[in-house]
C-alpha cells in the first residue's frame, strides 16, 4: 500500500523490526517450553531469553543490514535471522529452533501480525460505528425521500438510512471477530507437521503465551483456508465501505445536494474550476474498496498448496497481508472521519422530497383505493395514470400535483375522501416504525 | 451450471416451481399475519390459503406459461405472479401483498432457497467428512513421505495427511453454518424498509414460520453484505476441494503412483492412448473450484447498491445463486465418492520413501549432531554435504546411501554412534504423535 | 446463463447438436486430408463424408440419447461420439480419428464455436455503434452540463458524451477482432503435440477449410493463454457496457431526469408504487457486466495446465464459454435497443445546467482574470470566493447569481468588463470543438 | 510491491521525482504549443522551459517536501506542484496550465509512465525469449515423456516443450505491444474534454513530442477501458509465467528429477532439513502470477467512472500501476535467469520414459492394429488390456513389459510382426516433426 493510504500504527505491524521481534519471541518461548518438555537445558533457555531480549531491545538498522547480508548468502530468511541471533546469544544458540522448521516461526508470526492488525481494525470499526450512531440519532427524524433505482420511492429518514449502515457495520464487526479467530492459531509441529522432533506441548505453551490457539493439523504450514477466510472478511467489510461511500457520493451530486463531505478551508477542488467541491473522500474509499476486494482471489488461490506445502503463498502474503490491512485501516478511519463531519442539508431533503408533485405517495393511495374496495389491478391502473400525468407535466404551466389530479379523477372521486388523502400525503406516517427499528439496532431509540 | 455438473435435488431448489411455491407461502403467511395485525379479514386470509394451496398443489407447465405471458406484458415478475394468483383466488386476492413490495417476496424467497441449498450442502459436507474419516483411520499408520515444495521432506502417514483435510472440512462446515445464518433472514418492510404500510409483527410472524430471522434494517432489500459473505464461504470451501484434488492428482502421477482414482470397468482414459488412467475427477474438481471461486467478485460488487436499492444484483444472483450451489453440491459429492473409492498403494509409498537413499532423515541427524555438541551451523554444513553427496549419485554405481556417507564422514565419526543413526533413520518416530493429533481432530484415535 | 438473458442464435452455438456437427466436420476433413497425406483410403474418406453428412443431417434427440448412453459407459465424450458415428458409418469408421487425440477435436471445435460467437458479437457491436452514432448526431448540439465527481463542471453536449462511448465501442470492436484472431486456431497434432501419428499437413488442411490458423505449438491442447486473452476482451467490453449503463442510470435519477429508458405501455415499475419508472435495463446491464467480468479469473487460472495438459480447464470452459458469450450477446443487444429508444429531455438539461447560478463558468472566469494580469493564485481565490458565495445561497432570498457576485467584487470590478463576462457565461463556447472531435471519431460531423 | 520483488529501473518510473519530471514536461510542452496556438507569449514559454528545466535538474528531497507541504494545505496534488513550480519560475508561471485541467497532466503522465514500463517489460520478455530459445535448441532432441493429466502419454522432446513456451511468450510480446499502444495516449482537452479553453492542436503537439497518440474523446480523463486492457495483458503474461513455473516445479519433484533450478553454493533449502533443494524460484513466480492477475478485477471496475469522471480509479492505479509493472518486471527477469541456468537431467528423462514398461507406446500399437484391419473398438480393447496388465504388475517378479504382453496375446499374434512392434516402440518417431515445428516457431531448426 502506498504511503498516501497508510497509517503508522498498522504499517509498524508489518515492519521488519516487528517481524523479528515476534520471531524471537516465538523462538524464546519455544526454548522455555523445551526446557520443560524437551532437550533444552533450563539455563540455556534463560540465557537465550536474556540475551535475546537485550538484542531485540537494542535492535537497530545495523541489525537489519546484518540479517540482510546473511540472507544474501543463505537465500533463506529464517536461517539468516537465526544466524544473526546466534551471533548475539553465543553457544547456547544451538538450542534455538531445535526440532522446529522455518514455517513454525513464519506462520505463527503471521498469525500474531494478523491478530495485531485485527485488533486495530476492530478499533477502527468502533470509530465508524460511533460516527454512524451519532449521525443516526442526530437525524432520526430528518425526513427525506427514499430512492430505489435512483428514483424517488417513498419517504424515509436520514437517520434510518444511517441505521442501516450501522447494522451492516455491526455485522462486519462480528465477521472480523470470526476472521480474527480463524487466524489466531499457532503451529510448532516440525517439517511436515508430525511433531517428530518437538513435543506437542511446546506448541500449546507457545500458543498460550501468544494468545493463540494451537492448530489442529498443520502440515509444516498453517492451512491457508484460514487466511482465505480472513481476507474474505476484509473484502466484505470493504464492500460495506463502498456502499456507504456510494451513498454519500449520490447525496452530494449537484442536483441532490442533501449532504456534503466537509470541505476544508484552503482546500481546492479543481485546478481549472474554482467552484468545485467534490466528494473526493468517498470516491477514494470506493477505489480502496476495489483494491481490498481484489485480494480475495489470490488468497483463495493460495489454499491449494502442493502436498505438505509449497512456498507460492508467500509472495502473495508478503503483499496482500500489509496491503489489505493497511488499506482497510486507512479506509475505515477515513470513513469514520468523513461520516463524523458530514454536512447534512435537511432543507434540501425536504425540497427534493416535494419536487415530484407528491407522486411519491402513490403507494399509500393505492392501498387506500384497495381498502375502498377497488381491485388491486384497477387501483394500480388509476394511481399509475394520475402519477404519470403529474410526472410528465412537472414544472409546466398546466401541470398539477398528484393530489390535484386524483381529486379530478372520476374513478377516485367518491371512493376516498379528503381526510384519507391528507393522511396518504403525510410523510410522517413513514417514520412511525423508526423507533422500533432503532430499538432493534441500537438497543434504544432515544439518544 | 451445465447439466453435466448438476444434481437433481439442488437443481430443483432453483426451479421456477419451487420459487413460486415459496412466493405463495410468503404471501399466504403475510396474509395470515395481517389478519392478526393488519387490514386483512380472517376469512379472506383463509380463502387465500385454501385456494392458493390448491393452485400450488396443481401447479403445472400451463401455469408457468400463463405467468410468463403476463410478465411479457407487465415486465415485472412479481406482478405477473400476483396477477396469476388473483386469477386462481378470485376477489379476495386484493388482500394479497397488501402494503408489501416485490422485494419483500423476492429477497425472503432467496433466503429460503439459500437455506435449502445450505442444508443440502451440509449433508454433502458430511459425506465428504465421512469419506475422509474412513480413509484417515484406514491409513493412520500407512507410512509415506511428506513433501514440501514437491521435494521429499520427512516421513508422515497417509492417514495424517487425510486428517488434515478432514480438519479443514470441519472448519468448512462451521463456515457454511455461519454463512447459512448470514442469509437466513426475512424482510417484509415495504417500499423503502420503513414498515409504513405493514406492521413489523407481520415480518416477525413470517420469519418465524419460515425458520428465518427478521432483518434488522432492510431498505426494500436485504443488504447484500450477507450474500457476499455467503458466496465467500462457498469459495473457501471450493478452495479446500481444490487442495485435496490437487493432492490426489499428485499422488496419481506416473512417477508417484501412490494413490489412484477408482477406474471404472469400461472406462476409457484416452481416445488415442489405451493405457491411460487419468485423475479426471480431481482435475474436474480443480476446474469447478475455479468456477465457484469466481462468484465471489460479483457477489462483493453487488453490495454497494444505490440508495435504498437498485436491481443490478438481480442478474448476478439469478446466475451465481444456482451456479455456485449446484456446482458446489456436485463437487462435494464427487469428492466424497472419489475419496471413498480412492485406491491407495502403500507399497509404492514405501518405495518412494526409500528412493532417495535416506536423505529424508537429514533433519533428525542434524538434531543428533546438535545434541552431540556440534554447533547448529557446523551440523547443518556436515549434514547438507552428506545429503547432497547421496542425492547427486542416486542410482549410480558409486552411489552411497545417506547413512553410508555419514558413517564415512570424519566429522561425524565418533560423534554419534550406530544406535543413534538407527533411531534417526527409523520412520516410525515420525508417527509417534499421530494418535495425539487424531484425538484432537476426531476425538479418538482408534477406529 | 439463465434463459432470461439468452438469445437463440448464440445459445444454438453451444448446443450439443452444433458441437457434434463441428466434431464430425473436423473428423471428416481430417479423413479427407489423410486420404491425401496419410493412411486413409480415398474411398473410405468419401464414404465417411457421405454417410456422416447424412447422419448429421438427420441428427435427432434419439442420437443425442444414444451418445449419452455410450458416454455413461465409457466416461469419455469423444469416444462416445466416435462409437455412435461408427454405428452410422460402418466398417470404414476405423479410418476416423486415425492418429488423432480427443483434444484435436475438442479444442478445434471450441475454436470454431468461439469464432461463431465472435461473429455474432461483432454484429451486436455494430448495432450498439449504430444506436450510439444516431444519438450522437441527433444531439450533437444538445447542451448539457458536464459532471466530474457528480458535481457540475462545465457545459458539454449530449452528443459529445455519446461520441465518447462510441469511440470506446470502436476500440472494443478492435479488441474483439484481436480476440477472435487469438482463438481462431486449429490443432491436429496428436497425443502430446508431436504429430507422431498424423501428418502436419492434415492440420493445415483442416484449419484452412474451417477458416482457422494452424497452431504453432499445441501440446495436445491449444494453449489456454489464447482463451484467457479472449475472455479478457469480453470483460473489457462488458465494462464499457457498464460505463454507459451507469451514465443512463444517473441521467434518469429523479433529481436529474435528463434522459429515460423507454417505458413500455403496460409496463409496471413497482408492485407497491405505481408512479415508478425505473432504469431497469441499465441496472440489469450493470449486473450482467459483473458476471462477464468474473469469467476472467478462472480463464486466467486455466492457463497453467500441468505438463502437456490436464483437464481442469474443461469444466470451467463448459460454463464460461456459453455464459460469457450468451451474456455479452444479450447485453449488447439490450444496450443497442435501450440506446436507440432512449428518451432525451433537452429542456431538463438546460434547466440543470442553469440551476447553480452560473458557477459552472468559473473556469472561464478564472482564465479571463489571468488574462487580465491577475496571478493564478489570486484569480483562483477570487473566483472560488464568488462561486462559493453563490452556491451556498442557492435558492435563498438573498442569493445572487455567480455573475451578480462577480460584478460586485472589488477585485473583479475594472479588471474584466461586461463583454468578457458575457463571453465567459456563454455555454456555446464549450461546443466549439465538437465538430473537430466528431471528425476524428466518425470521420464526419454532419449527419 | 514489496522491495523484495522490485528492481530499481522499474521502481524509478513510479518515483515522485519521475512523476514530477513528466508533469513539468507536459506543462512545458503545452506552454510551447500555446505560444503557437494560444494565449501564451513566446518569451513566457521560453522562460518557463528554461527555469523549469533548471528546477527539475536540481530537484531534490527539499522540493519533494515543499510540494508535500503545499498539498497538505490545498489537498490537491497538481495544484501543489504548480504552486511549487510558480515559486521557481516567477510571474510567468501564470501562463502554466492555462485552460488545462489536472487530469490533462495526471492522465498523460500515467500514459508516459506505462509506456516507459512497457518498454522495460519488452526487454524483459526478450530476455525470457532468449533463455527459452537457448534451452529449446540445446534440447531439441532430448527425448522425454510427454504427460497429460500427469500421466505418461507419449514421448516428446524437452526442446519441443520449451518451444511451446517460447511460442506463448512470443504471443505475450505481441499482446504487450498491443497493450502499450492502448495506453500510449495523450489528453489535453480541459475540464470535461471539450477543448473549451485549449486548442486541440496543443494536445497534438504535446502528444507528438511525448511519442503518444492524441486521445479521440477524453472526458477530462483518458477512458479507463484502455488501462483495463493494459492490465489484462499483464495478467495473461503472468499466467504464462505460472505455466512455465509449474512445469519446472513438476520436473523438479523428487520422483521426477528431470530438471532443477540452479542451487547456489551457500544456499540453504530448509532450516530443518539440510538435504532440501526446493524449486523456490518457480514457486515464487507462481505466487507473483497470482498477484499480477488479481489486478485485473479492480482495473476492470475502474472503467465505469461516473459521468465525465470521478476519482475512484486513482487510489486503485496508485497501487496497481507500480505493483503490476514492478512485479511483472521482477518475475520476468527471475524467470529468464531461472530458465537460463536450469539444470536438465536427460538421463532421468530416459529413465522415467522407460519406467512404465513401454505402455507409453500404446497409441502407436493401436494404430498398427487398426492398419492390420482390426476395428477401432477391438483394437482399443486389446491394447488397453495389455497395457493394464503391464501397468498393474510394474516392478513385480511376474511383471512383463508391454511388448512381452502383446507378443503373448492371441489377438495380436499374427496380426502385427516384430518389425512393426520395433517401430511402434521407437521413441524416435515422436521427434520426426520437431524440425518442422521449430521452423514455424523460430524460423529455423538448426541452432
């Protein structure tokens, strides 16, 4: 992920330094466990822990360079790290990594990183949820037109719209928790997962200390269906971001103007057109969602590794691991900020709602005619006729409102009276269930 | 999905007849609920139920044709069905669909269909799990070489390999259950989800009767993040199929020949080469996995519908709904049958294991040298040297086994004795933890 | 592809009957060639041709059933066909398929089908191009607002907008021609592509008769990079459909109403809201585009077949071959019809263009101030200030047009005069290059 | 793309410095053109060129920081650059960017970068082609078994196999040239592509100087179908890399051992198993191919921008532009090096070819029986029977070779004689057309 769309905390998780810290922690914990259940002497484990902790605490660019140097020779990253570590620890280093295979370290490290990333993303989701909750309660009764197919349908409230997104992000939070559980696994099982050279209790010990679960069956690697499921969850979340971003883009259109992204003082919308205030944040989020979604396919392709494992997944994960989590972290926090500062124009909402001469109440009139005993088919025909007559003459001198047209329709006259029409034309009826929905979604309907 | 890869039970779920049955059921249940909570008279609801049940029981191709005919005129599928239903029910039909919108019917119907499909897929997964469990226990102690990068690594057992796939399919079963929960939702909330013309209790009633949950916030439609998550789960399962299929393809290679798909009497492998017995089932499964995975992208793109909804998701779902579930149903049952009948060649497994002169025991020798006090780096160098010397002269007159080479290496002689080498060269040590793994995976290790 | 989105001509290409016709043609042509260059006696080739032609001419459901019956036994589709053919031809059938392998028939047949499909798609593209050309010329001078980010930018013409889509579809036509060339290849090279049992001239002969090119190197199969490139081209075309469909969806929004899909008499937009006229065709096209795009991934995954070939691509192609071509054929013709009948509202275009008080001319005012010697930064600041003052008071009693605001701005007064403002506010200037663009795109600018 | 998979030359193309160089060049060229066709005074254009060139020549990190600083305020990257440029150029800077819009600069710059990237990739492809050509000629007559479905089929030569990949990469080179042509376009057409403030001849001038074509219709942006087609071409190439990488992975399997990636002295294959020599390069290439393929979907989703443009494509392209080209550059050069140094084992090829007792000649025996007048069905049955008898007793004491079995089969005896069997069992016949294929692919068959 390019720096432009990266935040420091998430980026740090994917830094070499953090990776080496985790590698050391896994090795040190394994030594401690082997001091209990294996061939490592207790004093050796203590020295490894002590000197290793010191080395990691003092870890600097020089260490990075030294590891790179060794890797250039051995062409193997874990061996390079272990060789560097041996230089720091001395002879006791021969107890490090005993009976383990590189993937024990690599895969468990990736789990730790993805758990760290998940925990950040959960915080991000909470920020998004808060911003949505605030807007939802602020605009619980802000009437606006609901739109299907981009066409005015029936009234709703802006708060209810936002509540729907809130409910989706609550689901997304559950999905992320499930995804975190998927990849919170530790494997220390040796070359092909048989524990031939390492006691299974070592794995349990390390897992426990790292806050992970021990993998049921690892085959040198942690099976990649877990990671595929993880990236799928991120992709679903990204798609939810896109849905909300698309909503904002629509609301900010020049013809709609019901809401606007906050426009910073000093901000310039266009180099050529000084009047422009563009929904660039939500458009940016739309693009980021495309990126994060795209990681699903290679993640799924990674599942079918050959036999006990091959290394084809590695180059994929070195990229999509950081890209997806950094990108989603950035996108969620951008979304939270955007929604928090969103400028809403209730007057424009009312103006748009009323702009079609009242045809948006056709559904309720249809029901009123049905209640008056007219067959569904006839009622539909009558209402459609009057709605289209209104619509096609909108703004024209001889145009009439939907109500005016209805009141002159011989098939309507006498069937339903003015009071029924009053009621049918009242937007308030569409907000009658909002409190009930809020109770379901937020557990309450008063702010 | 082409008929070639379709099974009748799953195909029937997606038939027009099943769809119309579900549509009617939703409408009838809604009428019953509205008789309690809305404007429908109890007698009307009873007549609708009675005459509708009769019409659905007698549903024939003529009815399908009639509905198509009406749709050709109205260009609206739900209205076409309701018009047909009105012809069957008579005047009381004006109470059908009262205050509801088409999506209330369409989306709830899709939920019912996906739940039906999930229940079939769960059965399929159980069949796969059974076939894997059987093979795993049959071959718990069948020694074979484990392979990483396609290169011999260390011994394992065929049963343990299969146990790993079993564990993955157990996870897949959990994922499918979660996916089923995602889409087991009902929405009857009207034009833009405000319940303006329908009591929320109607939704609860219908949901309850259909075994669904009521949607928290529907916006005419059930939000598509649910469906995206569903198709993601199918894609992860499909990738697990591919992993196992790829394993079988490898094992059946001419040079490996450790296992083979059952070859039917009368079967012909190739029109040109009568000797061929090809792993066509597992190759076919590989292709089907690609197809099912590909549905993830449009399912994710479907999430960001415009405002309260647009209809762009519909053409996608009309295809991937059946394609993904029919394809996965077929693939899972093909996989179950293939694994159940898989022909395993333990002798070939032993022969292959022994074919590299014992270098596959290099890891244990490395540890033995380390235990004898040699530094990790020196031990690695010594073992690698002897392994390569063995490898490069495999099958040549002056070739020696790994053990023979070790026994002549001055850096080894005196450090480790014959007994240690015996032990290091014994494949049995690699199966020592198999029972413990089986206990984790199957809850037991005896068949 | 479900029947709803299928047209008969394209569907017929993928029927079993068409496939068997092509298979026979390939076999018969190969026999003719082998009569010249191989082991087949001329009289045998003649009998095969004669009796085979007769059998194909009389081909019926009974023949399909018979072939299916044989395949159920042999589990090999080409052998099943050849066995059926032998029943029709008699003893001379032993010369059929001599030295060939199934893929020679299957892959060459797929090429013929994809060429047939391409030819239909080229016709479809021509229909789309015609519909666009007609609208472009009809509305060459129909002024409307151009929009970037959904925000009014500067005036353009509806014709120019359509000309851009026309240019894209011209490129798409080129891409389809290139894609057709990619897959217009014939392979008759035997079991692993060595021509061990068949003279290369047989391949050339068959290729020539079928209007194909002979493959450079086939390895039993025609390499799948060709097919991947083909499906990529369809995906790019589908994305172009989506771009135009998205445009129409936007123009039909209730607040915009600049264009509308034709609404059929008798059509019903919504079961609940009789006033609805929804852009359902363009939304449908959006969904179909998602489907057709999704085929790219499995097509690309098909490329890396194992060694000389495996059969994993087959299940993919049995689905995406028909799905992508049938879907694209349907989508293109739906698009052509939709664009041909599109209802355009020039009055609404003017009304929208004028709705923002003239700020859409900010770019030209910026240039005028620059020409008057004001620095870019100052000019930008001045123009932005006046545009924002106009925008934020749109429709309010104390609101002023952009021009009125400018005329009262001390930094503007005296710098540019009324005539310059007249000119800057004139939408006509934005159409000055339309003819030049039309000349480039259509080769002319008069209709 | 992570640094691990990046080469400096390609990375430099995507550096901010290169981008700003190109931006300035576009602006300077536009000024020159406007001095001819527009409002810019010739002396101003000369000053802009002179001072700008000087500023770009001296461009340093301080300049980058200054531009970032301005962007933090204006939130607009092009305006930030222009402001910085104005600081360098002085008052004449007011003629810079006159009548242009940011996208004129951004999109034309992206075209230049993609052209630069394409030119590097073409060189890479040439390196791949050279490595393949060399191996193909070196091993033109190196007999090996051809495999379909991973099962031995018929003999071929290693050179012919490589020639097939060479032919595919020739096609890939053509595709890249076509893709380069797709994106080698320049747009300088103003806010919504109407040339309202800029003479179309400016665009032509700049295009010409930059080696680009002028876009037919740009709508502020260059239409994204071009870029989608570009990324599709890269994905097809990546898939070709995967096909070859998969071949090498198979050939290096322990049981096959027909070829091996070069193993560097000092290289360590596994931290736990010193004997391992793994095909890590080709596995790495497999993963990189997945990544590069994944960019296709967001590139296709970028096509349907809203109206004249939105900015959603930008975040996508900021990532996949570098990622796809850097990744492919790295992968191609890794592939070229790997193929150049590939270690081939002709002896193992012969050993494997002979390992199945001669059944790989079943196809030719089938033909021989057919020539002897036996019907296709009977001949198939006879040959299959003898092949299976051979296969199932491979390596067993009572096992017989395919030939031995045939010679004892009463249905064969008397039909074909020893000489015919000699001929059928001769691998040489399978290489008879190799020269002809080489002539087609390489234009010659002698090295």
